[in-house]
C-alpha cells in the first residue's frame, strides 16, 4: 500500500518537473496557483465529503496562513528558511482551526454553514482594525525570499535551466500538493477516515459504537484547517501580498464549488476543481470576448459557469465529476 | 450625547433592514427547512430591476412596486423549478444548492447590469430632522424604513394567524404528509412561501439601497447579518426575526461607533456563536434542539 | 523483483529529469531589453479599476489614453511605431492587481507599464515590476513611494503631484486663511491617506483635532462623520476617492454636519460627484453639484470647466476624432495628459528605445518636458516624483475659482514658492510633442 503510494508520488513528481520546465513563466505562475487551490480543496473535500461538515470559512483560514507567512517575511534579512515558515503558518492555522472546530462541532447543516460564513466575513476585518501591524486595506507586501544556492545549482544541474522565483514557488507548491495528498489519502483510508464517515452517516449509531463525536469532528476540522493554512501561505508568496481583499466571501464559495464539482470526498476531484478554478476563467473569458462581450462582462462568465455547474451537479449528479466518472467506469465494467 | 443618539438611530434603521431580511429567511425556513443563502443576490437583482426603470425616467414608486413584484415571481420560480428537487433531502445538498444559486445570480447581475457602483434614490428626504439647534440622525427615509417593515410584519402575522390561506401554509410547513391527506396542495403552499419570502427580501434590498451605492455585492454583508438576526430571534419565529434584527442592528451600530467599523462582522460572529452555543433555538423558540 | 522495480523507478526518474535539461536562458535580463517592441509597434499597458468602488471616474482614464495614442498613431506614431495600450481591470483590489500584472508582464509581454492606478493596488506590484526590470512609468497615484527612493525602485516614476506636497500646500493655505479652524482629517486608510496627513501636519499639527479613516470597500462612513462631528470639527480635509466624497456629503446631510470641506484633487471632480449625489434623493437634494458649492480643492490640470484653455481645445479635438462614447471628462483629460507625457518619454528614448533606455531618458530630460500640468516635473536621477505644484481653488457652480497662483514645493521641508513658469506652456500646433532624444 505504502509502496504504491510512493511510486505514485514519485511519478507525480516527474510529471511536475516535466511540465514546469517546459512551459512559460506565465503558465508556471498559473500552476503555482493551481497548487495552492488544490491543497485547500483537498482539505475541504475531506472535511465536507468524508465528515459531512460544510465550511464556508476556509477562505478565512487561508487568510490566517497567508498573514502568518507575510508577517514572518517582513524583515527579509532575518527571515527563516521558507519551508520552516510554511510549516509555522500551517501550525498556526491548525491551532485556529482547533478553536473554530470546537465551536463548530456542535453545529450542523445550515447553522454550521451560516457560522462559517460569518467567520469568512469577520476575519478580513481584523487586519483592517490592526492596520498598524497587519497592513490594513493595503495589506502586507511579501518579497519572495532568495532561492537557496544549493537548490538553484541542483536544479540547473538536472535540468539545464535557471530556477526563476516563479518556478521555485511552483515547485514548492506542487511538492506541498504531493505531500499533503499522500497524507490525506492515508488518513482517509485509515481508521480515522472511517470514523469520520461514520459520524457523517449516522451520529447516533456512531456514538453507540463508542466514537467521540466531538473529537472526530474537531480532528477533521483541524486537518482541513492545516491544509488551508499551507495553501494561504503559498498564496501569499505567489501573489506577493497578503491583503483582506484577497480573502473575500467569493473565495470561500469558489473553493466549495470547486470541491463539489470535483466530487465531495475525492482527492482527484479536488485536483480537478483546482484546475478549473485556475484555468477556466481565462478560457471562458476568451470565448466571451470573441462573442462580443466587453472584457469586464466576459470576466463574469467564469463564476456564472461555476455556479450553474454547481447547481446542476447538486441536482443531477451529487457525486460530482469524479464520482460521475467513477460510476461511469463501474457501469462500463459491469455491462 | 449626540454621538450616542446618532449611533442608536442609525442602529435602529439598519436593524429594521436586517429584520426584513431575517423575516425572509425565517419564512423560507418555516416552509421548506432550508436557509436560503441566495436571498441576498435575489434582493439585489430585484433592486437592479427597479434601478433600470428609475434610470429610464419612471417614478421611484413604480420601480419599488416592480421590485416587489419581481421578487414574488423570482421566489416562486426558484422554488418550483430548482429548489423543489432538494427539499426534504440531505441538508448539505440544499445548502450547496443555494450557494450555487448565490454565485449564479451574482454573475448574471454583473453581466446584465454591470459592476459599476451606482447611486439609488430614496424618497422622503435624506436630511436629518431638525429639532431646535440639533439635528437628529433620523431621516424621512429612515422613518419610512421602520414603518414599511412594521407594516409587512403585521401583514404577515395577520395572514398566518387570521386567514385560511395562512393556516394551510402553516400546516404544510408543519407536516407535509398529513396536510396532503387533508387536501392541502402542499406544493403550491411551498411555492407561495418562497414567493412571499422573496417579496420581503426585495423590500429589504430596496431599503438598504436607498440613499446609498448599489453594486452586485452590496447585499452580501446583509446575508450574514440577516442570518444572525434570524438565529438570534429563532429561525422559526417571524416576530423573533424582527426583534433579533433590531437588537443586532443596535449592537452592531454601537460596536461600529465606539470600537471600529472593521470589527462589526467579528461582533456579529461573536453574537451568533453566543446564541448557537447558549440558546440554539434563539430567543423566541418553542422547538427544543435534539442533543446527542 | 520488488527491489528491481524500486531501483528502476528511481533511475527512470533521474533519467527523465536530466533529459529535460534542454532549455535556453530567458532573455529579459540582458541590458537593453526590447520586450514588447517591434519595428512597427510598441505595446504598453496598465491595471485600472474598471469596476468596483473606485471605478466612478477612474475607469474613464484609460479611454483618455487610448484616444490620444490613436491620435498619435494616426499621425504616424512615434519613430514609425504605433502604440498599443492594453488595459486590465483589477477592481481596486490589490490581490487582483498582482494577478493582472502577472498577465500583463508575463503573458502580454508589455514594454512598460504606463499609468498603473491606485496606491494600495500598485503598491502590491511595484516590487515585482522593479525586480523584473519593467519600466513603471507615471503611476496614477500621488503616493511618495513611486519617486522618493530611486535606488530602491529605479524603474518606477510618479506623475501627478504627490500627496505630501498637496497636504503641505493645503495645510499652508488653511493656516494662512483659517488659522482658528478646528481641522478634522478624513483619510483613506493606506499610504494615500498617510502621505496626505504627513504633509498637512507640517503646518496644521496644532489645529488638527480628529482623524477618521475609512477602508475602500466599506461604504458606511457614518461612524467617521459622527466622530468628526463629535470632536467639534469645522473644517474637514479629505484624502479620499470620489465615491467617498459623495458618501461623506450624504452622511453629513443626514446628521446635520456642516463643516467647510477641503478635498484632495483626487476626489473632488464636481461633475462626477454631482452625478453621484444627484440621484440620492427625490426632492431633498435637487442639484447634486450645488452641494459642492464652497468646497475647496486643488488643481494642477486645466479641466473641462475651462474650455478656452489651449490644452482643452486640443483634448476636445482628440476626443471628437478618436474618443469612445460619452463626453470629455476631467478623468479623460488626466488620461490624455499622461499619454502626452509618455509620448514625450518615448521620443526622448530615441529611435531604438529599450527598457533601460527609456528610464534613463526620463531621468535626463523629464524636467524639461512641457505639458498641460501647471507646474514642472521633478524627474532627475535623485527623484522620480512628478508634478511639483498646484493651485488652490474653490468650487462654485461646478467651476473651480482660483484662490492662489501656482504654488510649487517638494517633499520634506522644502519651502512653498509661487511659480507660474509652466502654466503658460501651450501645445504644439499638431498636438504632438516634439522632444529630441536625450543624450
């Protein structure tokens, strides 16, 4: 089991290197974005799909990770190694996630959705209030830390190309994706994952079986919060900024719709959702402009499509794209 | 002293608007046990329709009437054709559906009406009342807001308690099976419930827009505050929605005036969590929550 | 068997990744970069708020640019090159600006960014532009960071008068003309507001009794106005965008707050604010523009309220020949004026412009550019700050009536002087500048 996962992970690494080395800087930046969306979506799909907790506040948790990262990079001479910074950002968000999770564990359905919605709207107000340290509306600028020499040399040795800052971030992001997804996959298949599903499916039966509902729910929340924190840190590095305007309600809603589209509970679905979030807007906006819309109008086509497909998925195919595909494959196999 | 009065009056008028939105949420919850997060963009769209008419030169009141009417139609259409399919099934799916509608309606409005910030008129004047030397921060429009929501509340109470139709709607919400057996056309009652709720939501959209700037996201904050107000009063109680709205409006206005307007959403979150963890049914609830 | 497949996989991985070492070096780090330039075209672009809270007014600036570039292209372009101007919307949201700038620099491959708008927004991308060595010319914002430290940001140049000198000139005027006024500040909560406050405090520190800040995006300014009212303020200095001028006026009506208003030129266009306000009431406020009577502000460009000014005549001509729908507004005049300066910069860069070359040209020749601004630029090797002065005007009936001659100063403790030299410049006959290549 573990060996198979290791092979998949190595294979994924190879694909990542191939793709990143052979595409333009702009595409690299897009892939970096897809990476952090995938990490956030992965955590959210496990929380909502496996454990049944609907969170509209993961954009706010990404903000926690982003601001932590930004704060640690303010003094560029004294900065810690980048990987350590991201780990710290993840841990801080884990703690916040625990606090939120404890409060959220007693809520369900629309109450949980509403409370996390309020969280999503409330958290961006905090940096506005503490604008001295947290930058206010302008946010905190994040200067990409210099690439460690040994890494730049190693990459040049292997690939023959210089490692640009953008590509460095993309590598970092995708490494994160691979690590996080391996972890999440293991969790899902383990006893913990089964516990989560039990809590989702039938609370009473689960408690009768000796499962502590609160603890299971908080754990799921904490894990997904950690993912959001890491994603937020990577986002701050890619956007070179941590500002309240980056963490609107729309971000949380888009994350949720990406997860639904891909299929609740499916990590592959999370990747699909992240890809859609990153690449669909440009494609669709291009169509819109060709069809005669102004560029501002065409920019609305992407969210329109997300929303429409989300609605359609809920109505017609609740298992999402990945689930639908799986069913199709199974049906093909059985006939 | 003036600042306290100004703050309180601002809170009262704003609270009435939250109350109207909370009313809309409560109506839908009672009918179909769904929290309609898409109520905000629905109200935004009907307000834009009014704006289109007003821009074309028609009177504010015509725009007002059209907004309310289109709210009725929009609510009915959404329930009948979209939401019907998830009623009674998984809670998670229903929430995701309304969120999907939220995104769709938002994008449609921005596409059709544009994303620019536009000003929206308000009847009855925008100057505060002069009493001697001081100005009271209550405008004609503010009074209109309070009166309008009060009238709607009274109307709804009369409808539900006093008419046959109201009885049938309450029965459908209480127990669909039995009501059907008794000959109530449950489907139509549910549609009517959504239509009425959307009408109230449109009213809140118009009241917020008056004397301010309108843009596709202008109602988004209200969905949170309306939800908190509804939970505060009890999702099952229309009177609770109004009381919750006013209380919330006052509290938030105090926070805004004396602490900082950036922390208002956080204050709303704190109030919400206090209610949900302390008295989950809200102030006016009769329903006891099932605890495991 | 199992050991083989593991080792085999590792070898495969190493081989494949070694095999993709076939790329060349990216070419944008060489001296004399000509990204975005061909023999017949030059591509420039910028981010603007086409939607969002800052869009009223500012969304029109790019149309001014485009009209003027089309005019110049119709006359053969600059050194045979036609100018292409790419505009991308960031909705005044700094996170979007980051994304959009990535697109402009990496995807559209612009030669230079011209006129990127907004203090909080451009602040998010200025480091990236400098690190990528993209000329960042004539930022549409008066923050000091575009020009006070050319060592840190060698590729960035301001254009309009910065907020500190505006604050100084306003502060000095208030001190001389209203020495007993209780002054309150209404500030956007970012460098725009902070720089304005810095300038004003040099002269008014003892007169300022209250400071209220707002975040763009939160349109409820009642707490701020109530705060100023409670402090007994009778003169408000506003460093805010136009939507907030309208909002502050509206809220003050409601709470009966009637100070003297002094708005930065950023937010004081009477036509725009009047249009925003006119809608706001039925009966109570019939004429939005008249709400602004008696409001003080500053001016450094002739506006549409002065149709006989020779520059206005040129802009009208350009707009009627090449403009999009709608009338000429002050924001379009701003855009055209910036575009005029860019054409001068491009000419100064010589027949074969490069990114580094245009930056050097502006430093050498920028001070002597003659243009529509009433005061000269301050571009040198030591300062990349823009227009050096303005005059104070009072708005009546939508027209700005001059209260002072053109006052010129610099940041820090430079004194304020009168200087009418640049206000007499008129445009060349064909409306296109004629700047010699800088040495």
